[in-house]
C-alpha cells in the first residue's frame, strides 16, 4: 500500500520521466492519471486521446487483457495487497507480453484507488520460453541417449544425469549392457584420478579402460571427459560420456590372440640366440677380435631389448587385456636418444643411411619426467621407421628441443611419396606403409607410438612435402606434481 499524502510532486516527476507504464484508477476502475508511456505502449492513441474518466474496457481493444487487468485491480482493492502478474496485449498489430504490478492507494486509512506500474517483458518472456524449450530438448536428448552421460561440479559431486547414468555413477549398474554391475568401490580411485586430470589441466580426456564387475569379470568402456569452462576461463565442473565396448573388444580378441601367440613363439628362440651370443662374447668358443666386441655388445643389448618388448607384449595381451601401466620417473632424455641411435646404427649402415642428431636442450633441460621404457620404445619405433623407409644413401635428421612447455622431437627422412589415403590413417592400428605380405611389419608401430604419447598428454604428427617427411613428437614438460594418466589401453 502507498500513502500519497504530501507526495504529489514526487508522483508528478515519476509520471513525467519514468519509462515504465504508470496509471492510476479510481475505485470504479476509471483512469484518473497516466504517464506518456501508457499512450505509447498500451493503447493506440496520441496526446489528444481522451483517457481520463475512461474504463479499462474503453481503452483496451483486447477484452481478454482488459479482464485480467480489472480482476487484479479488484483483488488489490478487496484484499489490500499488491498483485504482480503478466498478460498478453496486442498493440499496433504486435503481440506483447506485459508485466504489471497493481497496489491499492490509501488516503487517511481509506482505499481511494489503485496504482499500476507495467513494463514490456516480451523479449524476456520469449527468451525464457526459448530457454525452457531448449531445456526440454536437452532433457529429452539426455534421457534417450544410448550412452551414459553425467555432469559433476568442481567438487566432483553429481549434478546432472538421466536415470540410467545416475544409477551407473552411484551404484555401478549399466542398464545399456544387460544390467552389468560394476564394482564402483574398486573403480573409484581411477575415476578420481581421471576427474582430477581433467579439472586441473582443463583438458579433454579420451581413453578406453577396463572395469571389473561384482563377479570379478572384466568389461571395457570408452570414456570421454571434458571440462566445463566458465566465462572467466575457470573450470566449473566436468562432463563424462561413457559407453560399453565389450562387443568391439571381442572382435579384436582374435587378432590379439595371434599377436600373443606369435610373441610367445618368438621369445624362446630369441632367448637361445641371446645365450649363444653371450657365450661368444665371453670367448667360450675362442678369442674374438677387440673390434668385434663392441658390435657384439650392441647385438646382445638389442636382442635383450627385443626380448623385453616381447615379454611386455605377452604381459599386455595375456594379463592386462591390452592395458599398459605407466611408471613415471626422471631420466636423461639425451642419454636415451643417444642409446637408441646407437642401437640402430648398423641398420643405417646396411642402407648407407647417415643418422644426424641435433639437440638444442640446455644441460638443465635434459631431465624428462615420463615413463622411460615406453618412450624408449617410441623412439626406437620412430628411428626404425625413419631408416627402413628412407632412400639408400640418404640422411635421417633427428632434432630435439623445447617449445611452449613441450619437448619436441622431430624425425626427418626422405622416402617414396606417402599416399593421401595413408596420410589420413597412418597412426591407426594395423595400418602399414607396405603390404602386410611383404613381412616388413603389421602396422602397429605408429599406432603404439600414438597411444603412448597420448597417455603422456602428448601428440605425434606427420608433416609431408613430396618425398620429405617429418614425424614430430610432442611430450609435455611434466613433474611429480602434475596430474597424470597412469595407464594405456591398446
């Protein structure tokens, strides 16, 4: 209620300058005062239009709108309370939505009329309607997605999920996979590690992973986690999309079994070769020339490295269902590069390929924090590829440096032109530069390099120009406090 005693001048000023629509009606709901906005926005009139003494029905063309205004004015008078409401009103051929507040006017304790303040909220209401429509659409999409989707806040509390996804996050029940129930207690530590990685680094995380159900059986899931970025570039939470891929993994089982069998069959004769070479090196069968000792050391070292790779492959295929656990440590990347280059030196000599290594790292930049054994495999694969595909009598250039928080390792060679089709999927599984029947490979080397580098939050790319090729490896400069990925799913 408003007591207007002594406030006539204030009301006059409001009437004159306020952009909101202001009207005053007597107890018969006839107009006794109004401002210019009323003429412009509510009725189709001008300054000569007679308004004082007219009723709402006299001035409103839309009887429905007039009825709403009158009913709320009568309610304000009878109940001595302020009413706030909206109504649709057509003016100048345009449909508008008006928001109006009506309050009784009291003088000397007696109600003498009503004051109404209105504004055009068409834009706001239309926006609200569109937002509601979008919300319904998103909810419908969320409820009917054939994958698990949920959202967590910055504290990892579940805030948005459909019923199926909520049951999966809280209870481990996957309704999309015939009711598989994952042991969430066992999976929780890895889930926390993944969420922490996304929230801290503000980066997407895509990976395949194994989850154990309550019966101890393994199930495969492909997950994609993304940070929710706020306007101030701060993280407001994360979104997770997960899908069971057991069917896909069953299709890969036959190929994996072949690799495991092949690795096992190769391991025994390789061990025999290592034993024979070590006996020769120890001069069990007679003295050898000093010049040959260094070559034999390299051969034995390379054979042992090959045995380690076969054992790792066997362990990966048989024990971990394609999962490699990463072990991070500090090591000298320059020493590792030199060792790897030394191991392939003789391979280069066969094709008269010269290997040139250029480092732009300073002494205090040599110590990398990563999984040394896995990166040794990456570097070995890249060196072997660079030499194997290089033209005879050519040069393979290796470069290492730092740029924008990354180690950059480039492998440059000159070879036959790479087809456009091969460029597109050269880092995919079972993609090979030569036909498989050539026995030069099975197309796993570059795929393996990509998976290991992605696990380190790095990348591998090809820059090709005719016969000139540069495979570029990027590995972030990490430390013991970095949020890390601890496993690789091949």
